[in-house]
């Protein structure tokens, strides 16, 4: 379903006649609403997708539909450039995933919002969201010539980062990528290479922390036959392998001091000498370095050479942690969900409650942690719909609940009880099993389902 919101009545009169004829017969549902969100037109497909009759939709706002009981719950995530992601839980039991984006006129004024609307419980919703996410990236990135599927995110921080990378990539300047572990430094470095004039050359990534200290010099610079025990033939080093392309020195802060001076000379002269050799080998390399350490502090501590730091710090690029770019969380979850559903041939999806918990979480391990959590949930969750009860235990401890207004305790208890029953029913599939795990009788759950008007079909 697409939602189109016109700025004013004049725009409406001009555009509506061109749209109605097309919209009436479309398979996808469409809504037209004012800038305040009041729906003044809905095609037939809206009723089929939502399960709600059009007289309960037309001339209503989402808030009015919620008050009338047609929308049970609304969850909204505001993204970059006024884009909005919404989840509507309907009275009909359907959970709808909506992604919207504003359309601007030539003066930069919002003309309307365009949104895609799908059933969250189906795998197609996740797939469609991923397609829209990629399409949105392509449109946004056209200005900066970025078009790559492994960079997901619409937060202002990520959009600015993409723009900066596109600008720097075409130069030969050394780039120092800074950020916490797991934020995606390798993704940025990889795209710096892809967007550069060296993209047809080699791209070599070296993790300075992963190579033993006694081997790192030979691995980087190569060696001559007989340079040490076991050196039975000449070997090209990783730096030499990157000739004509780009090299990423990941975790550069872990490099031993004794090698930092030799690396500095290589960067300055674009030459190397193999271990045990005397001949200088000329290279043509674009250097990128990355670290999760504060190199200025390491310089003060004597762990990192000051001259090497300044040589590397030509173009610093700092990647914000995931908890500082919240708008990226839901797109990343959907991207990884689609990825692992394909990998493991599953059909998992997230309930709105689970998505809200994941959105509120502080993600100390950043994108890498998020990817690992999604993969674990896809593998370990038995049911197709992943609920908050399926999440790892630390999510319950670390995630805090925001209370927007004061309610009577009786209402709070009823809301909590209704939500927990719904979660249990989604997780265990039958009223009998839900009652068992909630430690109440079967008749109690039956009564509560009726009392709270919980939409559910018993699978027993």
C-alpha cells in the first residue's frame, strides 16, 4: 500500500484526476491523505490488504483509527530526511510494515509522502523492505555515484559518511578510519577502493592485530631466500601484492613500534625492501588505515609514533557507533533477516514488539553484534515470528522502557497482561501451551483472550 500526502487542496485538484483512474484498478493498495494525515481516498486493494472496510479508513487519521480500535498499536521510527518507518498492528490481527519517504518540489518543499505498505508476518514484507531500502540508497547516492548493496542505513550520520567517502575516494589521499569495534570500518575502506580510480587494481586488507609480532614484518614486506630458517625461496609480501591498488592496514594501533618506522618510510617513499634483501622495490599503493583506538592517546603513552600518526591522519573519517545512528537499526535488521532467511532457507520475521526492543537496545558491539543476534535468532527460534521472549537475556536487562504518560495501575496491569498473553500465543502456537508457560489454567487464557479482545486462532 502506498500513502500519498498532498501539501494543499490546489495540488490535490491538479493531481487527483490523473491518479484516481490508475489507482482504482491497481493490485497494490493506495491511500491519499492531507498533510495532516487525514485520508480522503482509498482504493479497493486497501480494504483487501488491511481487512478493514473503507468507511473506517476514509476521512480518518491513523490516530482516530487507533481511538476507534481499528489500529491496536502504532510504532514509528523517524529516519533521515524526514523518512518514516511505521508498524501498525490492526484489529484484524494483521501487522503492517510501512516505509515512507517525502517527495520535494523544485524549491525543496515537501509535496507528498510516498510509502510502501506490506504484511509484516510474511517473508515478502522483509524482502520488499530490503528492495525499497536499496532503491532509496540508489536514489540518494546518485548524486555521489555510490551504488553498493553492502552499505545499509539512512541516518543523517550514514548519509553524510557516504557523501564524504564518495568525495575522498577519487583522490590519492591517505585515509584514517576511526570507530569502535564492529561499526563497519572495513565496509567504508572497501567502498573507498570501489569508488576510486584504482578499483580495477588489487584490494588487500591486513589485520595488524591478527599476525604474530615475529611474523608481521615478513608478511608485510616479504623476504628473500635464506633470510631466516624456513625461508627456502623468495616471497612477495602483502604490501607488494597491493601494487597498483589499495591496502587497508586494519587495527593499525596494534602494529609493533619497531615496524612503525619502516612503514612510515614505505608510505613516504612508496618503496619497500624485503627482509634479508638490499634492493628497493618501487610500489604504487593507496594507503588506508583503521583503528578502534585513540591514536593521540597512544602517541602520548609512547605506543605509537607521532610522525606516523600525522602521516596517516590526512583525511580522518570517524564512524559513529550504532547507538548514535538509531535510524540505521531497523534497515539493518531487515537486511540481515533477508540475508539469513536466504542462507538457512527459513521464513522468519520479527514481531513489532521484538523490533521495538531491538530498536531501543544500546548495541555495545555495534553492527557486528546486531548481525550476530539476527543470525542466532533465525537459527534458534522455532516459530516463524520472533517475539521479545526469543531475544537473548541481556536484552531484558539492558533495554529500558520509556513511559510517556501516567495511567491507572489497573490499566497498566491489563495492558501488560494482554501483551504477555499475545506474546505467549505467538510463541507457543496454542492456548494450552501458552497457559502452561504462563502458569495459569486453560480457562483463564480463554477468558482473558475474550476480555481483552485478542485476535487469535488456536492452533491446537
